[in-house]
C-alpha cells in the first residue's frame, strides 16, 4: 500500500530469546547483528525492521529472584 507505515515499533513490544549457555547466546546475538541489527544495552538489540529483541540467559529470572544479593551478581 502506498499509505506508508502507520505504527513504528517501540520498546513496548520485544521478542525474548532465553539461551541455555553462552554459546547459544552468542549464536543468536551474532546472527541478528549480521542481519543489520543495532546492539543496545543489557542484551537488547533492534533488528533492521525496528523490532526489539532481548537475548538473555535462561537462568536470568532465577538469579534476579535470589534473595541473597551475592547470587544476583552472577
């Protein structure tokens, strides 16, 4: 259609990829960057279409819930 884009992507929606290990995390991160994504902070990136992605360790949620502050440092 020639009307142009009506809604741009923003941080309200993102795709989360939970990775089991560093190798898997690196594989997704590097593949998305090769396709024209822009790296952001803390595991976030924006792909060439403007979609936000979070590439994070699967254990991150568990670490964040740890009551011991030392456990949250990784």
